[in-house]
C-alpha cells in the first residue's frame, strides 16, 4: 500500500519513455569557463568562495558540448525524481495516521489520480536517456531500485516481467545508482552537486551512502563523454543512410 505511488511512477514511465526516441539534439556551442586536461597534466583543484568541487577536466574542447547536452538531460529528470520522493514520503506519513485499510486504499487511489495528472504529460516528452537518468535518480532519492520496490509488493514473476518489459526499451528497473563505479552516474552526481551549489536545482540529499568528494578526487574530475559521442555518431550515420 505504502509504495503504490512509487510503483505507479516507475511502471508507467517505461511506456512513456518508449514513445519518444532519442533525437539529434543540437549540441551546445558555449565552451567558456571550462578547464581542459591532456594526458600527463597535473590535476589542479581550484576553489572559490562557494564551492569545493574542482572544475571538470575535458580531454578536448568538443567534449564540453556533449557534457552540456547531458547536463540538460539531468536537469530535466531530477525534479521528477525529487518530486516522486517527496510525494512518497508524504503518502507514507499520512497512511501511518489512517487506521482503516479501506480509508488507506481510498486515500492512495486519490493520490494516484493526482500524481497521474502531475507526471504523465511531462513523462511522455522524455527521451530514453532522460528515462534512464530518472530511474537512476529515483534510486538515489529513495535508496531502493524500482525492481526491489515492486518485488516488495508484487510477486517475483511480475517484477521479472516489468524488468523484462523495460529492457525492451533499453531501460532496466534493476539499474542502480553508483557514482563510484559507473561513469554516467559520476557525471550525474557531478552535475547535481554543481547545480546544488549554484542554486540551479534545489538540493535533496541522497539516501544512498557514498562520499562524492573522495570519488571526484580519485577520478581527478576528468569528464568522459565517449559513450554520448558514439551515440551521436550512430544517429548521424543512421540519418544519413535514410
């Protein structure tokens, strides 16, 4: 009962994401205020009055365009993960104060209809990349993967089926958020931390346990966008062959 809202958001989301394929977004051209690093360069961490994060280090200047493209995706997905976490916390807190199972069910149905109107239209506009980021960010905000949350209420078979369905659209409900080991998650967290410090996004602490300051020091703030460069190359080739 308590996790129905969360399940609604996740299970319905892969249908929405599948409706909009990744497109050749115009890559940003603004390359100012970035530091570029070449092999063998010494990492220099620069601090200012409001941040303790080093500036991102790029191998070549063109990588900045792919980074800014990905940052736009994170900025689009994060508010929905944050809102989903807030709605879930509110729902659970109120359900704790409702003694009747019938009233709990009625209240949950009411909230689900409200959330449907709040999320559906915007989720339909998301690309697969944005959907994948959202699934990872919900794990960041709630501390549990979508798959584990669904399995907690439904049979293991249904959870398996939902995961299989998501995989058809290259989205997995088993995806975990791990900025220490997964490059994309590192990029997401770096983007979030910068946005929090600059008040671009409203901060909501992660329910996962990781020390991002140590992670970024170990990675020397180097930004790897190779997978997105390759993705765009494939899209351009596909478009050219049509």
